[in-house]
C-alpha cells in the first residue's frame, strides 16, 4: 500500500512539473526603440502574400 501511495505521489508531482507554463521573454522597455533598431537604411521590405481560390460547381 505504501508503494502505491508513493508511486501516485511521484506521478502527480511529475505531471505538475511538466504542466508548468513556460516563462515568456521580458518585454522591451521601449517598443519604438526596439522597432527602430530592426530597421536599416537602404534595405527593402519583404512582403509575402498567399491566396487561395475556391469555387463551387454551379
């Protein structure tokens, strides 16, 4: 009986540790400064477009 209780306790603890949410990276102090640091003069903008066309038979 002691082994069953111990194994259930260990299994529950393992599930709780595995279910802990990941910590997010801290937000930058100044979002405008962070954005401007990514922009470089003379570089273009990359634009990707995806479209799908579906039609039903009439």
